[in-house]
C-alpha cells in the first residue's frame, strides 16, 4: 500500500479517537462516556413580526417551558450556506419534460438565475436544534480539570449492552416527548432526527467545506471500519 494512503488512514483513525461520539443507533447518539443524546429539529417563530401582547405571551410560555424541565437541554442555531441542489435538479427534470419551447427556455433561464444568485449572494440558511440528553445516575458532570484532560487525550469508549441501551432509550424518549409537547404549546414544531439525518448532521458539522460538494450516501450504503 502506498505511503500516502497509509498516512491518510492513520490520520483518519487518530481524528476519530478524539470525537465524543461512540455510535449513532436507532435515532439516538451514544457518546463514549455511556451517555445518550436525542437531537430534534425545531421550527422557528418570527418574533419581530408579532404584536407586543403576542411577544409577551411567547416569552412567558418559554419561561414556563424551561421551568417545567427537570433536566438540561441544549439549543443550537446552525448557519450554513443554503443548499438547493435538489431544487435545481428538479427544475432540470421539469425543463427536459417540457414540450413547449418557450416554457423550456424560461425554466432554463430561471434555473441559471437561481444558481448564480446562490453562488454570488452567499445566501445562508438557519436551522434550529434542541438536544435532549440522558445521563445515567452516578455519571455527574465532569470537573474542569477532567474536561481539560479530555481535550488532550482520546476518550475511552464505554460499551452499552442491548438491555442497558433499551432502558436508557426508553427514559430518553420520555424526555423527548415532554420537550415536544411543551414546544408545541409555544407554536413550535419539533421533530426528532432519525439515524440518517443524525449522520448527515454530524458529517456536515465536522466537514463543513467538504459536505457542500460531496454528499453523504444513504445509511445502508455506508461502510464503517471498526477501530
């Protein structure tokens, strides 16, 4: 095997050792310390367009939502360059199917305009995520020096048996249901990401530039090497 390939494989394995994620299984993220996470994609509210009374009601509802939780949640706002490749591909299909020459030309010009607008304008899209954790009893928050040491050393993987995983899964999904219900009362729709969506999310987070040009294949086509 060429030296360059050996070096790349060694680098990839080394990088993986420092990630907190042990596996993504049954729509949940299992971390190397044995804790679990569910990630939910949430809709947004245009707060600025609401009346003062509506704004006050939303604020009061959000405070009530936070006070109703007996566990922590993480709210993440992600900004990424807007990707409309699927939309452009659909337009191309419509263009080829169109029998009217004038309409076919108009679709082609519109497709070119949208493509240039996205490229030149650097239009950004925002997504809102709510991360719901589950930490088994006895696994408290690590101290400052423990967290500092984890930065410079690979995390050790704690393997969960299937029975333990199912027990934790049941408790975590109960939390997800509670968060979903409370957000719904605010007019926010939250949907739990499935395994494929979670893999794509973390792939895009850790490979920002690469992910825009090189799409991730479906889960069933992925090949994962054990380390």
